[in-house]
């Protein structure tokens, strides 16, 4: 038995040593020199961010500058690291590819944590959470809606194509027709135009819609599901992810993350920074936004 235990300990030691040796070998390669070290040496942090506008996460002010919650997060990460933020705008769906290719150091773009994505990238601890809601059109409610039942034949539910909302809709709706659209803006437009009976969209859009049209739109249920958003980095960026985790923990503790979140998602103050000629939209509600509360009975 003692011999067996000794052999086992030796095997474990050899395995650990081999792992550390391999890790050391990796560390000598340019890729694992580290995104953080590369950024500091370069003097800038290349932040992958979606080129699409979806305020309050990401958008543009009246002068065309990038603004939004994600932009604030990226800017402060760069500031604490002591470098300049360099926002690299890319199609949202292409961000993971450019991260792995080394075109950007990190992704800060409301990227939801999923097991599938974690196979090719590292995630920080979450810095944000998003709830998804079913928003229904009162004018097209089926008879069964009084019992909270919307999964009926002929009922059309809009979702953003290829999104987590589309996956969730397949779980919740077996009889209703799920209608994929290009983006959440297209889904909201289709509901406005009575082309759909309901849509699944993230907060704070339901609040904005109900504020603008309280006579027409309401929540069809409690939150259907939630996602957690995190900073993503290449698999060789363990030190960088440790830095980001520390930044998130520190700014949760001192209240700065909550303050930023409340500004972008709990108020409409930021709308004064938008182009006034754009007119009213779901990103620019008529007044101060209440919390989502009303839902169909």
C-alpha cells in the first residue's frame, strides 16, 4: 500500500511538473506574453466593441462619439491599467473571431457568458445582468391571455435571430409562431406595426415601450430568463482576467459600477447627449422610465 501511495504521489508530481513546464513553455511564446503586457507595452488597450448601436449599452452621442454603459466600462478598465482605450468597432457576431485572432485584446460589448463561448475564450466574473421579458400588444391579445397563456396557434412572437431569446422562445412556445428578425429594433418596429402579437426583448426596452404607449403595450409575464455579461479575453490571458476580476470586485464594493448602471439603465439623463433631430424612439422614451411592473392578468 505504501509503495502504491508513493508511486501515486510521484505520478501526480510528474504530472504537475509537466503541466508547469508546458505552461512555462507557453509563457515564452508571443501569444502568452499576455494581452495585459502587450497593452501596457503598446500604451493602448484594444477593446472589441459592437459596431451596431443598442443603447443604453452602446450608441453614439450628438457628435458621433461612442457612448454607453459598455463604453464606460472599457474606458475605466484602460484608465486603471494606465493605457489609452482603443475601441475597435466590429460586427457583434464577429467579435469572438477577432479576439482569438489577436486583433483585439478584450471584448467589452454586453457579451453574455455561455458555456459554448467559454470553449474558446476566458470570461471575467460578470459585471452586469440583463432580464428578458415578453412584451405583448394589448390590441391583439388572444382570449386565453386572461389566464396568462400566449402559446396558441396563430400567435406571433418576435425575437432577434440567432439570439438567446430565440433559443428561449423555442422552450416557452410550442404552438405560437416564433418570428426571427434582424435585430431587436426590427422586432420592436414589427410589434409597433401590428405585424407581431408579442416580442421578447431585454430590459430596459420594455420600460421604454410601455412608457411611450401604456395604452397598448404591457408585460406578458415575469422575466423569462436572465443573462450575465462579462469581459472576454483570449485563453492565454489569465493575468489580464485576474486584473479585470479585481477591477469588477473593487468597483462593486465602492459603488461605482452600480452608479454607472443606474445612470444608463435606471434613468434617462443620458438621452440629453443624443442627437435631438432623431426624434422619438424606443431608445428615447417620452419621459422618465418607470420600472417594469404591469403585466397581463
